[in-house]
């Protein structure tokens, strides 16, 4: 196991900023439940503890970071609103958090974003500005809006306030299930896993933190192997929330504190979604189901390094499923 010592100031966030975030947002967020299933435990031959962020406000963990960012602003900053670019859950979360403070949210959304997630932004009074599907178009459009409005840019993951907010998941999870020895976390831009790893390894230095990543967007696995950030020219996965690349603030945490990256196929993700529906009775989007897919994967089950991972926390990160697409697929 890697050295889990965490020096204050070494990373963008730390246990102090995470505990401050928890105090700041606790009256606004849901303390999401942890559920278990004897059937899934038997299937995986381990005890699994599912942290249901799909029940978070806005339907995903993103509300934690967004809320922390919004309520970290002073009154002068807040008056001009916030701007972000996001394909889905962060966009909705920031809109909802901004609405709760009564300030405008300008949300740059790529044209290929799932309709259900765009609908959430509109539902929470976010002002939608469309961009092309490329990251450059998203970033350029958000910068333009920020210049024109004076709105504060809130990056979806490469932001101390966001990382600290997401880390509050570990604070809750390890209080709800202190026996956990391993946490499996979806990875994309790294905001979630950075916060989770920083908090969890500060609270329990022996805990393992594993990332779960789709094969069609496996930049984190490649980055860990190369020892530097690898960006992919394109991604191809059903997990629309896991297509981003690591950032300058999230990569050092992933590099140093994430013990391994488990890569799974989309077919395994869909199967994990089915198990969440049928056994847990919980609606989970592909990105949220990937942790269960990882713990069921051959690469995890047969790896001797993880044979003593007996009490595993799995973060069901979101439940915003585009059911229109699902129903259409049944009709074909």
C-alpha cells in the first residue's frame, strides 16, 4: 500500500477544508443513506456498503461541491452570479445551489448532453448557453460569459471548493460505516475521487481508495501507468459523466493517493445498473453504477492485492438516467 501521509498544503484541498465545507453545507445537503444487500454481498463474496448519492439534491453528489462553491463566495461576488461548463450533473447542481442563494447561474452545455440533465438545469432556473461538444468550445464559451457578466467561474472539478465539497462524502460514509477498509469511486475529472481520497486517508491512513473507469474513457488508468496526465483524443462510453480528463489540481491526488484504477467495459456497467434496479431498488445512471461493476470485475476479484478488501464502500454517484433513451432502446 502506498504512503498515505498527507502534508497540509500539499494538495488543493485537505481534511481541514473538507471539514469546513461540511460545516458550511450540512444544512443544505441531504445526508445520504448507506444501504446494503445480502444478495450482492454473496455475489461478490464481500460486504458492500452503497453510499446513495443518487438521492442527493439534484440527483447526484455534485450538489455538495456546487453548494460549497456557491456559499464560499462573498456577497459582491455572488451578486454577479456564477458560470460553469458541464455536460450534466454539475450544471444542474450549480443551478440548484445558485437558486438556493438567489443568484444567477450561467451554464454552458455541449449540444450532445443528455436531455434529462439539460431539463434539470432549466428546472433549477439555470440559464443555458449552448456550446459545441468539444472541451475547447465549452471552456471558450464559459470564459466569454464570465467576461461579459462578471460571473465567477466554477470549474466542474478542478477547483478547491469543489474538491472540498465532494470530500464531505467520506466524512459521512466513515461515520456511517466505520468498518469500511476500501472505497471504490467513479473517476472522470477527478473532483470526486480527490475529495474522497483526501478525507478518507486523513481519517484512516490504511484505507484503500480505488477508482472505477470505463474502458472507452480510460485516461486515468493510462495517466497512472505513465506517471503524467494522459488526455484521450476521443472517448466512447455509455457513462456520459465519466468522459472528462484529469486536471492540474486533481491529478496529484490521483497520482499519490488512489491505490489503483479498475477499468470495466460498458456491458459490465449496464449489468451493474440492472442489479441496482433489480436488487437495490435504486435508479442509478451508468456513471453511478460503475463502482459495482468494478467490484464484480475479474480484474478486481482475481487480484491478490485486493483479497483482503472485505468491507467495501461503493459510491452510487448519481441517478439522472435519460429514460427516454432507455425506452427507445426497448422499442427497437
